C-alpha cells in the first residue's frame, strides 16, 4: 500500500498482504531490475529485530526521515516502526 523513492533511486514498497517491506532496485533493463525483501517475517507477531526477524503485520504507510531512517506504520500492531538501512 505504501511506497517511497529513496535517495539512491530505489523504490521501497509496503507489501501489506505479505507482511513485508520490499525494495525495487532498478537496473538498466527490466531483466536487470531486482526486488528484495528488506524486512518482515511474513507472520503475525510483535518480534523486533533485523530483516526477516522483524514482524511487520500489514505495513502500510512509509516515510523517509532526513537522516535516511524509514518510518513504517505497522497497522495490525497499531505502532510505528523505525528502520535503518
């Protein structure tokens, strides 16, 4: 549901239905473009951690702070998460 473009040109997506955050890394062609999971375990829970250890249940809104940290609204858990990359 949420999407932001990072200063690197990468696109960060809130993959709400799959409980994950994905990053789209543009390539020189469609075949070179990559989609990676950067956070989210894919399960319901409240576990904090890094990458796939983190439970993000129905992430929706995204915002990038001036220092590069990313704020994610974790809708199901009624909280905001702050991520670093």
